[in-house]
C-alpha cells in the first residue's frame, strides 16, 4: 500500500507484525481496505491492507 501516512482515528489493530502497526495498537496506513465483498459474517472478513513487517517480533 505504500508508506505510513498518519493514524486512522478510532481504528485499533492488534496485528503486531504489520508494517502499519504503531506501538499503541493504532493503524498508521492512512487508509484501509477490508474484504472480501462476499463476507456474510465477521469471521469471514480480513484487512486487505496488511503488509508483513519483516523486522517485527513474532508473537
């Protein structure tokens, strides 16, 4: 998606190994995309914006 822009207000993210994750569990992507369009339940959704931070500690 590109470089970190600014925090998306009121978006909390617990994915520790994403390049957009801040130390305060905030999304710093600037914008996010959620999918897939065919989801019918919360368990079927995912953050498509996710990018693996190869330097993050694995949990």
